[in-house]
C-alpha cells in the first residue's frame, strides 16, 4: 500500500474523531445549560391551589362623576369662580364653583320675582273689588240723585194740582226734569253696582297673569341655579378641566370620585370564569400598596369582553377574551387615592 495514502487516511480518521468528540461536548454543554431552566420553571400557585389569578384596576363604586355646565342661550359656558381644588373633599350639595353668568341670571331671577309679586297683588285687587272710599262716594252720589228725583217729582205733583193756573209747557218742563232725575239715579245705581261687583272673568284673567309670572320666575330661578356648580356626591376632586375664565369643553369643569365604596374590576379569562362565584374572597396586591388588601366578589359580568389591561397576543385571539368581575374592597380607605391602579388579583377557592 502506498505509504502516503495510508498516512492521509490516518489523518482523516484523527480529524473525524476530533470533530465527533467536539460535537459530543457541545451537546452535553447545551443539555447542561438548558436542563436547569426547565427544572427551575415557576409554578402558578393559582393552578395548584384551585385559585384564579388575573389583573384588575381600582375604580370607585359609582364611577367617576364629571361636573358639566349648561350653556346660556346657546352661548358657551365660562367658569367664573372655583371654590375647590384637586384633592379636596366635597360633600353632597356643596358649592364647587360658579359660572360667569351667575350675576346676570340672579338679576333676571329677581326681576321675575318682582313681576310675580305685582301679578299676585293685582289678583288680590281684582278679588277685593273697588276701594271702600270709592264705594262710599258712589253711594253718596246715588243718595243725591234720589233726592233730586224726589224734589222733581214733588214739584211736578204740586204744579199739576193747580189745574188751569199752570200751562202745559210748564208741566212738560217739570215732567222732563223728573225723567232726567230718574235716569241720573239709575246711572248712579249702575255705577255703584259696577264698583261692588267682582266679575269672574276679571279674576280668571288676573289669575292667569299670576300663573305666567310664577312660571317665568321658576324658569329664571332654574337658570340661575344651573350657573352654580354643586357636588352631587360625597367625594374627592380628582381633576379640574376648566379654570376661571376658561370655556367649559366636553370634559366638563371637574372630575369627582366617591370616597367609598371602592371596587376592583378584575378581568378574568373566559376559561376561568366558571370557577368564580359571587361572595368569593379575593386578595389584591400591587407595588403601590403597602400590603395586600382583601375583598369579596360582588358581581360577575354577563358579557365576554376584550381584554383592556394586557395587550392581546395577535397570534392567539383567545388571550383577549375576559369577563369583568367586580370585587368590593374591604378597606376602601387604603385604595381611595389609587383610582385606575393596575393590581394583581387572586380569587381564592
């Protein structure tokens, strides 16, 4: 055999053996580096214990309230004064601020009130009839006209008894005087009746004018009240969106949150919702909390929604399907200043 060929074959055999040994070493090293990672994989305590783990967010029980402002005659609402600042505690009915139209609307309300008072007195006047002094004066006029008629009648009677000593023209003149006195007396009586009579139609008209004035006053008072911003709840001012001299936009004037109760809205995966029940205890934790707080499931949503707290995997659409579960926090004060905080929730079995 050619010694050169033999040497070349031996060399190739040595190289193949070296490559084989190196590949075996790399495989062993790879196995050693990967094996601990598999052994050290963390276990889900929720799956081991039957509990359900998920994420949630803190929110006030009745939700955040935004204080809006109504425009006047189509004009934009502008904040006049604010009496509260962010972080202040407010009570139901407490004045939070005023719009710049408050003085104008207050003047309109006072004017409407004055008109109502005028209409009310007008009705009373109509119902009472004429003044006593006017009635007394007219009664005296009736009595005077009656005396004139009596005198004229008596004089005509005396002249008529004289027979031929009185001319026909004289009797006619005296008769005309009697008739005139009679007509004057009737007119005085009618005037007296008109003074003392209260016509229903006059009363109805005066009452209708009063009703209209009252409605106008009510509307003016309502517009004035709408320019005063009051708190509808006991809560805390979270954020102010419109400061004095600024126009009120779609966000309103300010945002309020109730002090209690506080809730955690947990997003439970649809595959786990069958293990959640009303009354179930829950543990809530987060880095912002000094220690975990406890709660109890109060409501389970009836609709499967899209995940809001964790970005869904675009490859696996089921990652985003969750059911909202409302958990009432036992100690609302501990989370009252952490609205919208993302928390970890463990629903205990």
